[in-house]
């Protein structure tokens, strides 16, 4: 472990402490996460001056968080404040009082910097090269436009879920039609004033608690089978349906709705209105959620400021796979050999025109080969089951949910029966042809694994020839074959099923090949 960092996010709606370990590969491992719904925005008067009660509450929470960080032996505490304090006219008094009472020096995050942090988290954890991002807090909303992972434009709007609630829904029900109409008109006007937002026709990636709640509610309403919400996608219709659900419930019912935090029930309607209006203004093809936002953006910036070249934001998928192999204590030599054999077997079948997979499918094949049976470290006899469970329930940065399920199915492939069992609840994600190809990838890897059954890495190369109408896969080796011949003969059925043709295996010593 390189460092343990405590980060305090002082927002308009909540104050949160997270403590994370930065591992040797620059992965972030959360060990503590505490949230207090302080609602500091309510402590700002009409002149944007924070009252004494709000300052006292802030000091009390920060003092407790500092003590918790000390108990957990954090090497550094990063206290960051956003809109509620940023917009306070007496912000200097707030900072001085906090410093005097707790010893903590608060860093006020500007609107532009807040937008940057959300963007920074997204480009480090998602593969999108071009998109708009939105982070709606209690008192502000940050939107950025990035192209080829570089910010092109951004703006911090001086309204958020809490301030919109106070402006349009004060003393009104959350489903008040007049308030909804006025709020929509106000937000729409704000967005249409910016050319980089209008008709951008790019995906919208949302971060923050309100987006998280909208996403969770939608998943639960549709019995979504996959764990995790990072990279979850919704359509404009999905957003409107979720908003309609919120509006159909009473205040009491809303507070009990699965997936919706009780402390956000009174502000979720304006937040969802903002998402809906932005999507319509942008004409976005989809609305995605990033589990990682401001806090992670701060941490990624910190790491990049303190360590040389820790990340490659253009190869997130590869970094994710490498991180998983480190987490699950893989033998690097074993999986490198497996991947090499898989590449060669695929090339043989491709050259004979049995397979012609696109670039994305070939990437999934290789990633599945890297992670093949990664669950064996839990129990070898149930390696397939553990592999599928671990991968399908992991947030795999850079992969959408469909790709994550595909890799889980490929890397856990053992036989047709288990494949059918695993894939059954994900039928809506794939076409029948796609499932056939995914199963073929798993079978190809399973056969390739049999060629290194002894784990001595003795297979040097493979090729394929046709002699007298017999399809022969020639396997060249250097060393002593142990169980490879038996295992390969037993597993070649997976290749034969893919190409619908019998094959013959010839094991040839490398010396004979050289002659």
C-alpha cells in the first residue's frame, strides 16, 4: 500500500468522509464511508450568509470525521467544500471558525474545479471518449463537455436539487403540476443558453447522489439482474418513466420506495427534472451513471500529482483486467501462456475461414482468457461458479454491463449446462447469435487451457493444415508432454462444435519442426 487518504466532501446536502487505501498499482480501496445529511444549504439566509447553527454543525461533523481519520491512521486528510460554503458571503468566517475549533483547513472547490473533478473521475473509469457530464448537488449543477477525453467546455449552474426544491416546491407537494412546469421551463432556459449543450447528441454521464438514486430505483423497478450501477444506461423514456413513478407516489410512499434514500425523497423530483431536461436539450442517445464522481476525481488528481504516470486513461479496460489479476493473485506466466495459445488457435481458425470475429469480440476473447477461472483461488472444485459470481458482481471500469456479463460468461466457461444456467437471467441483454459466439469464446479458451494442463508452458506454437480432407491442428512443443495430449483430446470437442467439423491433433516436438 502506498498511502491511506481521508477525504471529506462538504456538500450542500450532505457531508461525507471516505477513507481509501491507494495500493501499489494505484487502485483505490475504500475502507470507510460515512455520510451525514447536514443540509447546509438550509442554513443560508436570503443574503447567502450561513447562520451560526450551520457553522456549529459543520464544526461538529468535521471534528468527528477528523477523529475517525486518526483512528483509521490516515496519512492525509483532504477537506473539500463545494456550493454551500462557496456561495456563502461569510465563507471566510466559516473557514476561520473551522480552523480555530478543529484545526482543519478547508479547501473551497470552485465551480469550474468541481466540474473538472466529476469529469476527471469519469475519464479514469469509463471508456467514453466523447460525452457530456452532469453532477447535480444541493446548490449547484456542473456540466462538462469532453472530446477525446479532453475538456472542451464546462459551466457551473447556480442551482441544485435543494435550491430548486426551495425555489419551486416550497410549501407544495412534490407532484405539484404548476411547480413542475415552472421548474422545467427554468432549467430548460438555463441549458439552452449554452451552445455546447444544445443538440450535442452525445451520451450524458451523470455522477452524484441524486443520479445514483434515480438509477437504483429504475433497476429495482425492472428486476435488473446485474449487481452494481456503474456504467448503467437509461433512455430518455426510462428517465421519464422513473419521474412519473416519483410523481405517482405520496410523500410517505416516496420515502419508502426501494432504491431511494429517505434523505433525498424531498429533492428527487427536481433532480430528475434536471436530468430529463438536459437529455432532451442535448438529444442524447443515452443517460449513463458513473459511480465515481467528485471524490474520486479529487483522489485521481492527488495521485497524478504525487506519482509519475500512474494511469493510462485511453486503455482503461486493460488496466481493469490487470488490476483484477493482481487482486485474484494470478500466475502471470500461466495466463500469459493461455492468452498466447488462445490467440494462435483463433488465428488458425480464422485463416481457415471458420471464424471472423470483430475487434470488440476479439478483445472480449482475450480478456476472458486473462481472467479464465480466476475464482479458483477460492476453491478449485467450484472455480467456474466462483469466477462467474466474482466477475458479474464486480464494477469493471471501462466496460459496460453487457460487456461485463460477456466476460463473466467467457471466463467461467466449463460446459454448456453451466453456461445456460449462468446466462439464463441475462437473456434480454443478448441476441441468440451473440450468446452462441460468447459460448464459442469460452470453448476456445477451455481447449487452449488444456494445452497447458501441466502449467510448464511447453507449447511453443500451433498451426492448422489440411491433408487429404483431414483438418489437422499441429501443436509444437518444447519439453516433456505430461497431461496435455489426454486433456486436449478430451477438450477438442469444443473446437469441433465451433467449426462443425472433426479435427485431428498432432503433437510435434519443436526439434522436429525446426528440421
